C-alpha cells in the first residue's frame, strides 16, 4: 500500500478547521448592545443596572487596563428557530486562548442573577434546548478588561501590573454578541475529529490502529458535502463510529479525571479580581453540572468559597446544591493553596484547621486530602500535619517541573521528618489544566513510573491558573475516551475514589523520605523581601497576641478573649501565604497591597497584645517573654537604656536590672564579652570571631562578607535563581565608615556604612551584648539595583557533613557535598529562623528574622582544614512581573551564634523573632503553661475555638530526638486530652501527674496538641 499519510492528514486538517468548525453555529442574529464604563473599582449589579448606557457597536475598542465595562445586551430568538438549541455567543475581543489573563465577563439576567461567564474557550451562554421561539433576552454583562501580562512571554518588564502605572488606553476590540443556533451534529462531528486526529498522530507509525483511523478519516471526508456541512454531518459521523467504538485494551492505563479550575488567589491580577474570577468560574462549573450528570468538580481553597458566599449568594446556592448532588467535591482542606515551604508550622496548621472547618460547617463534608498542585516544593513537615488534620492523601504535580532530576515516582508513600507517612500522587499527565488531548493521554501513559505496580493515575481537567474550569468540549472528549482503543481509559470520579483504589491496588508503593524539593523557582525564598518579612512578623505577632490574650482571659476579670478579631487576622495572614503572594511572584499591585495589609495586621495585633497586657493591671514595668524558652538577655527600657533581665518561658518578670556575668568591653574595633571576641576589619567585614569558651577561631576567612551577584535567570525572573549567578559577583569591601556607636558594659556596637552599585546604601550595626555569644547584624538597605542578588556569607572553620535548617516543627538535614545531581541541584534552599552546621563537638548557627533562602557549601583549604560557608540571600531585584520588585528600604537582622547546639539554635531563633516586651503591669500571673523536660517546645497557646474556655497548647519535639516532660499549667487543671489539629479528641485523656501536670512523651519532631480543661470557677 502506498504511503498517503501526508495527503490524508493535511486534507483532514484543512476540512476540519476551515469548513467544519465554522459550521458549528448554523444561524445567528446580533444583540443590540449598549455600554457603560464603571468608574474606578468594580461596582455592584444594582449600581450597574441603574447606570445610563450608551449604544455600542461591534469592532469598537473598549476596556482600559483593570477596568470594568458593563454591556446591556437585548435580543429576541427568531420564531422560526423553535425546537432548536439556541445560545448566546460573546467574543469580547479575546487574545490567544488562555482564559485567565485577559478579558473575562460574567453574564447576569436582568434580575441580577449570575448566569454564566464567557472567556476565549467558553464563549457561549445557553438560552434554550430546545427554544420555543420568540424568547426575549435581556442580559447585563460585567466585563473585566484585565491586561494580558504574559503577552510578551515574560521577556521584558511591563507597567501593566499595577493600576497606578497601566495607563487608560483600551485593550480590547469587541468582536461578537449574537444569538445563535448550535448545530449539534456538526458540533459532535468536530469533537469526533478532534479525538481521532489527536489519537492518530500520537500512535506510533508502526501501529495498525494509527492507519485504521487515518483511512477512516479519509473515507469520512469523502462523505462531507462542502456545500452542506450540516446535512452531511450525520453520514460523516456514521463512517467514524466504528473506529470510535473500538474498545480499549484490557491492560490499558486508567485515568481518573476530575474537573478542576486552578484559580490563583492572586498572581497576574490583584485579589479584588480573584473575587470576581471565582464567581465567573463557579458559574460556569454549576452550569456545566446541569448539562452533564456524570460531571464531578474538585475545588479547593476555602477562602475563595467565602468570597463567593459573601459576594455572589446565587452562585453560592448553586454550589451548595451541586455539593448535595455529589457533583462538586470540596478538596484540599486548606484556607488557600499556600506556599509549601515558607509558612511557619503553626500557620500551616491553621491553614488546615480553617479550611477543614469551613467545609465541615458549610457543606457537611470533611475533606480527606491535601490538594496542592502548584506550590513550589513541599516541606517535610507536611505528612504529619496533614494526618493530624484528618487527611489521608496528598496531591501535587509541580515536582514535574524539576530542572535537573526526574522524580522517580508518581504514586508513593511520603514520609515526613517525624516518620508519619501519607499516600501521595503526582499526576503523570504533568498538568493540573488537562483537557484530554491526545498528547496529554500519550504523555500520562509514557510518564507513569508505577507500571507493573499500579494501573491508574489522576488528571485534573479544566482551564486554570486564572480560572475558567472545565468545558463541555472537555467533557465530550472524556466520554469518547472512556473506552477507546489506543488510548488510556478515562473515568470521571471523585479524587477520594481514585486515591482509595490506587492505595488498594498498590499498598506497597515506594517510600520517599524528606522534603519534596522543587529544582526550580528557588528565588521564591527571597523575592519581594518585604512581603516575606510581613508574613514572618505577622506569624510571631499572632503567637504573641494569642498567648497574652489567653493569659488575660485566665487572670483578668472582665477581659474578653478576642475570638473574632484573631480569627479574622489569622485568615488575612493565611490568604497572603498563597503560593504566588508569599513567594514574591505576583504583579506589583499584589505586593503593594500585601505590604499595606501586613502593616494593618501589625497595628491591630499590637493593639490586641497591649490591651491584653494592660488588662493584667497597671503598675511597675515588667518584661514579657513570648518565647517558649527562659531568657537572660539585654532589653531596652522605655527610655532606651539597656538592662539585663531574666524572664521565664512564656511568662513575665519585673524590669529589675541584674548584673550579667559577662559584661562587654570595647577596644577599637574589638568587642569582647568574655564569651566571644570579635574584630571588625577596616573594610567592615569580620576579621575574627573568637569563641573564648572553646578556645577556637570560628572563621576561616572574612566573615559577614556581603556579595553582590548578577542574577538573571533563564526565564522566570521573580521565581528563579539559576546556578550561573555564582559566576559573576562583586564583594562589598569598601566601607564609607566603621564607627563604634555604643560602648556600654551591656552593649557594644559598631556601625558600618556602605554605598554600592546604582545608588544603593547599606548600614549595619554589629552588636555584642552582655551574657550572650550571639552577634547581631542589624541591617538597613536602601536598595536600587536591577537583576542582582545580595548575599552575606560566613565561612566557618568547621568540617560539616551536612547543614540543618529549621522548617515547620523541626529541622531538616541536607548534605554539604555534591556527589550526585540531586545534591548539586540544591544550590539554593529554604529554611526558617536558623541554619546550623557542626562537626563532632562544635557547631555554629546563623539566625535570621525575615529571610528564607540560603546556601551552604564547603571547600578544603591548602592547610588541610575545611571551610563550610553559610550564605543568606538578603534581597533580590527581579524585574518581571514587578519591574520595581524590592526597590527601596529594607530593615532586618541576622545573627551569628558560635558554639551553638541545635537546641541553642532553636532557642535563639525564637529569641530573635520574639523580642522581649516591656510594659507596665502590676499582675504577675504564672505562665499559662510551662514545660519540665528538654526538647519539648511550646509553639502555640490559645483558648479553644469552640469557646468552651478550655486552653489549647501545641507542642513539638524540637531537637530531633525522643523527649519526655511534664506540662504544667498556671491555672487549676481539671483534665487534659490529646486532640487533632481541629481540637477533636484523638485518644483517651492524657496522663495527669500526682502534682497536677500533664506527662508527655514525644518521638523526634512529633507535634502534640493538648486540650486543657480548667477546674470549675477558673
């Protein structure tokens, strides 16, 4: 047989695209259209309905960046169309085919009810199937003229990312607003051809099935009457029916499809626009559910549900009905799809708590899995926290983006730092926006790593990132692929069903231990430093407010615990942990608003904490310690004078100055407190750090060396830092001044001032305090660089086989060598408050109050010694998507702690991030809780969310070993229970000791939540 593949394939392509697709709508009549441009921010339907509209013609430009134009569309269905399927078809002037980053619109009925949204891949609004003829149509269409931030493929900066700089030139030209007859037979023919053509080209040329489909398509095109596409469509479909009816092989892979619409809570659009995106997408989804009984839609992010509930009650009611029918599946159980590395441990717990509770309260559904398809890597603390929230499974696909190494599993058990395992799946289709294309189906089968062990995978289908969701075309593809030779089988089902079946068939799935590190997007640990600092400060201020509010509720008559305010503030912080806000990868508008929100959160939490402390009674000054560790350190009085105080863990003490055992002496550029002696060089670096306790020099070469690197990644500017950044740098070795600014027995400080680059300035105050080996570097930067990253390095004379970095509720060890490509790919990693390196008998920690990115490397010197270098990433200067990212002023502190154990690093990490508070308070209540026993660390103290008055305490083992201890309360204890994160009992009552404490025994890094019942009358 002659090879005619090219002729046939080209013939089918032309007829499909040029003749069949244009015939899908058989007849059209235009709407009469009027328009009204809303001034400023979006307005309510009621305001828009009352506005004055002007006539509007097709092919007219409309829509300034970030504007809202309301269109009134009126028309009548022709009487002769009776019995036909009729739709409205609206093209706002869409660009490209991505629904989420351009013009979108929500169509309302005249009474204000949202009907359905339109976007480039979903332009229709159903009118009737069939219509009676003569129906009057009256729509109000809320159209958002959001700019296409990706128009230049992120190749250059854009000013469109902020309404303040985007200008007012119209972005779009309205193309179409019609009432149209859908020719269902032609529409189905189009879908038959899509599925068969895509299947054909992704089968091997040696496959008989490919040639069978090709010749069937050729015969089918012979039956197509080019002068009567509609009239011949049935005959064409009959020729194709046999090849569409051939069943899949018995061993074919099964793909469990679940509808999805990934909606970034902010990214290339602000939060205010996401609120509207949710209404548009969810309207489409509930409309699709009405058309397809077998449709199931999985939707995460309780925050987005709340937005719809509060702003679009009609859409909310439709969601509730879809949940009842089993077509809508709340998943994820988190407030938002948060970043997987940067939120603190308690914050991830609250993400799960608030998300799970929302779905239980509003739908009676307890979600079973964590749904995080798009976050940029995942902390090894997740398995334990997920299980403690009542979850059974974990889903993501982002690790498929790895730059260097292919992750070896798709279905596996993921083991966290404490030993907890959770059943985990990476969809091998490698997207959370699947549409069941031939290429996707082929990729899913080729990629699937579990062949021979498992037979199924999951595919979230529907347009996403900016929303959009599944379409009827995708559903029709799924139906055709349910049992089709040459393709995997597709079944639409709830993700819980997929995970149950996958676990049943593959109970001995492989195990992956530790973090799920994404070998890409490493700069998200550093970009938009003020956003990250706002999150860190907010997390610690929330801890502080809850502790002292609990203290006041227990000991101050008449004080009311601020449940509602704390709940609202927590949710604000949780929202901004979304995986394109906290990582620093959003447009300028998003980060400008985030900084303002964090400032409001700080102001409100400061007021709540001050109110709680004041409720304890006025009087002499006291020092309040929110840290879970006892502290003896220097504090500043209200007048600014230093004082050395000792304060119990989670408690307070009078501001009575004590005499420190190790006062500070200052001699030239040398600071010495008997524990450490540091020498600041003329260039402002550390020439020496001598640990006087151990009798050893800490540094192998210049310390606190600031290094300015060129930082232009290959593609994703705000997201990525590529390895070549290391190859070009400038050491900042010119100091404008090095000056002693404090020489007190309690505090010695030297200030270093620098100017560098394109007008940037940096001032550091290097401080040593009495009684402490910690060296603080209080830093102020006025930053004006572009495409640069500023790092600070500490080359330490230690042969460290690994580094330890704090993560949520523990720490993780990473090798300092690069033996394999897996270690080499970790050239930039994340950590929280501290990084620790050690050799047997000696360690050093580097502590910070607001940064997350760092790297650790080691080299062998000519003298045979080893230098291990810890470098913190301080600030970047990406230009896309925010051309002004990180520009301006920054203030932060990092510290060097010589002679540190892991326990020292933990304690000083809390200390730096939770400064002692000085306030007037006569009351001296016992700490709400204290712990006897090393390694048992208190992370949160609060009142129970059910307002029972019970006290909830979250503990964890912080050193990486077993720990036992006794939790003691500052109030009479009536009983104690171990609970899950949602404060529900997990087991029998906890053991209360003879003297009224609660005995605890923790495995390494175990998280334990105790619910403590107060005795009557307390």
